[in-house]
C-alpha cells in the first residue's frame, strides 16, 4: 500500500511526438490533467536535436499551463511515444539523452496511441493520417503491420492518395492514361498549364505535401470519377485487410485514428467498419498510462 | 562557301550531362572525334556548381585525350545537353555562366539524345534508364511526354520497377498482398529478416537506389512470377503507349536508349517493337551536331 500512496503524489507527463507537432500533457493521479503544451516537429527519424527541442518546448508550455515552476520538470515521470524508436539504434540514442525528468520511459508512438485509444487496456489501432499503419497489443504480445513509409508503403494514407492522384493526372494529361476529373482539379490547385507544371511543383515534396491533395481524391470519388473511386476503394481495401489481420489477435477493441480515419469509414468493408470504435483517449494520455505502468513496474522491482 | 571553309577549321565539344556522369567529346569536321572525357554528376536540377565542375573536368580530360593544350578550351564551340534546362530559370542560370568556350549552345539532354540517335536528322527517342521519357523532333516541332520524375512519374523506368517491387514485397511480407517470389529475392538482397528490414534500408533512397532493383523484377518475370510479370507488362505497356504518341508525329525514325531499352524490347507491343531502331550515335555526338547546327545558324545571321 505504501507504494500506491507514493504513486498518488507523483506527477506524470505524456509526450506524443509527431512529424509536424509534439503534444505534452501533465497529469496527477489525484487531480487528473493539470496542463498541456504544444511543440514543433518531434519525429526522431527526421532529426534528433529538433525532436528533443520540441519535447522541451511542449514540456515547458505544459508546466506553465499547469501553474508549476520550471524546475518542477525534475519531478515529472515522463512517458514518451515517438516514431522510429522500434529501431534499437534510435531507442538507445534517445535513452542516452541527459533528460531533465525524474525518470523517462520511451516507446513507439504506435504503442502510446494504442494504450490511449483503449485507456490503458489491450486493443488494436489503425492510424491513417499522412501515413498509415496498424498496431495491436493483446496479452503482452504486440504486432505491427504497414508503416513502411512514403512512397513504398503506407497504402490508404493521405500521402499515398495524393501520390496516386498526381500519377493519374500526369498520365491523363500526357494522353497516356485514363481520363480523370482529378487532372483539372490538380491543374487548378497548382495554377499549372500542363503536366510538367504539376510535376515541377511536386518534385521533391515530402509526404505531407502529397497528403494535402488527399481531400481532392475523396471529393472526386464522391463525384463518381472512376480513377478517384478506384484510388479510394483500393486504399480502403488495404485498410480493411489491415484491420482483419489485427482482429486475428482478438483485441477487445479496434480504433482508427488520424485525419483520414473518418472519411475512410464509409469505404471500408462493412464487416470491419461496424467493429471500429472511437478512441477513448488521445496518444499523449496513452503516453501517461505508459509512464504510470512503467513506473509501477519500476517500483515493484525496487521493493 | 567561305563560311563552310571557316567551319571546317572549327573545333567542337559535345557534352552530355547526366545524374551520375558527364561525357564530353571533342570533334573537328575534318578529322572527326579527337578525344573524349568523363566527369562526375552533371544534372543541374541536383546542383548547379557540381554540374559546371563536372563539365569542366570532362572537358579538360577530353582536351588532354585529344592532345590539345589546356588553353585551347577557348577555341571550342560547345554544345551542352543538360536535364532541367527546359525550365527558363535554369536555362538562364547556365547561360549566365562565364564559360571558357569560344561559344556555348545549350539545350535539353533529350534534344541532344534525339539528334544523336538520328545523326542530326529528325526522329523520336524513348529513354528508359533510371527514369523514363519520350521526345520527338519533326520539322522543327518538338514534343515531350513523361519524364515527370520519381516517384510520381517515369513509369516503365528502372526506378519505377524497383519501387513497384519493394511495394509488392512489403505487402506480401505483411500478409496483406499477393504472394510473390520478389519478397525472398529482396530479403536476400538486403540481408533482411522482415518487411521492416527492407523498408528501413530503402527509406529516403534516391531513384538510383530503386533502379538497382529493376533487374530482379525482369529476372522474376522470366521465372513467371505473377507480380513481377504484371509490373514488367504494365511498364512495357506504358512505354508502348508512349511510343504510339510519338509515332503520331510521323518521325522518320524511333530509337530507344538507356539501360532498360534492351530488356524491355521483348515486352513491348510487337507493332511498336518492330519500329524501334538502334541509335546511330550517342547523346554527346548529338550535342556536337547541335553545336554545329547552332554555330551555322549564327554564321548565317552574321553574314
């Protein structure tokens, strides 16, 4: 019982790092959420220094928002969910960081998203935003599908949809592919005169640049353009197959998160769509649960 | 006739710049090829300084090979065929270069490849190497298809084939796509244990990294793997459609150049395949013809 008493006085911070922003939430078991903060990009695959800086910015904002003093950072038990730390090299690099927290627990952004979506319990998540991937945690076992990155993976994601739209428009505009209303939509979007005008502006764009075009594909699919329909159906078909693979593990719940999860619902296999439930909590809360669970394990070890 | 006499004493240099190397050939109307040189990457889209340096390295090697003195660079009438100079901004930047040549004429690498393939006469070319594109020059009119770059264009190219192979293998290894023998071939190539092992090593690779995998697709297609067959047939189908579009202009000849032109021949539409003729001269000779033609036009203007 002593351990539990100590625990209830602890402060936790959950950090969810992403390619465009980093969210931090400070939490106490007694009072719940005390404050939140927002920082810049925190994907260690795209830069370690930048990631650590974004984590500190969001942490300082959360401390201020919680009415805590800057030096109370040393009292925080941190849970971090970051992309790429499934790679041992990257995991070790971040664990070697001379962080200011009381203690720090690190796992993947998928893991914390899953823990958050199911409020600390077992379950599965599919993330469909700029990228796409699937993750399940059942009885201590984890599985991971997709998430292989732009342009070779991440089917059904926003970046994938945007890329397929650009490919189809360029073929059509060259007279070398099927007609599609996406061509005119993209010419208008880029104020371009021809295929080369689109190609030039998209050359070297990161996945986020392509993801911005996904809404046109969804729009044109609703307007019954054959190419747009085939892109959306093919992407949703992949997400349905991904869901089936995750459901093979019998997770108690399945949630979809990310910007494309809502618009894709209508296109999923109906058997799958009816099993998808809303996430209970956001990924940064998942990072807090992860810290609480990990600290609990630490305390058990110490006793 | 005076002009022709003067012309015959002139020295020409043809430069073909590419993404991995730059070739230069020095030529006189009286004695033919005098010497050749090889420099590093010369694609101005990937770096202007590097391009100009590679042009000078290949030029100096060609001067030495020709037994000419370094300062005779000032006697050379240069023809340059470079990627990206269809963009006015890039064309102007290179034309503003304080080059050491007697005079310099600049055009696209496609244009010089076409002039070379048909020994200065009208014709059409399809380039299928790391990338793919089509170009025709008939009665002063030029057309241009494809060449929109990796990963959004360049169907039927080596980089496109490699990317399609990686995509198919990742889907298969996740149990989310059709079985393909490409999966084991790529696992072996990368000494990888699973899909993520392949994805990690290909993440952020340029088009040349994907093009290296094209030979596996051609190999497995010959072994009748359904996925490899469908990639090769789909790529060759695009190249056949590209050829048909170019043939609409009634070019006297059609040539294919680049590393994939030979292996793709067997997969082309037979009607197209029988119209494809070998290139008569390499692109750097095309650059020389371009310089001769351009200098001739200059002389006419001066008279």
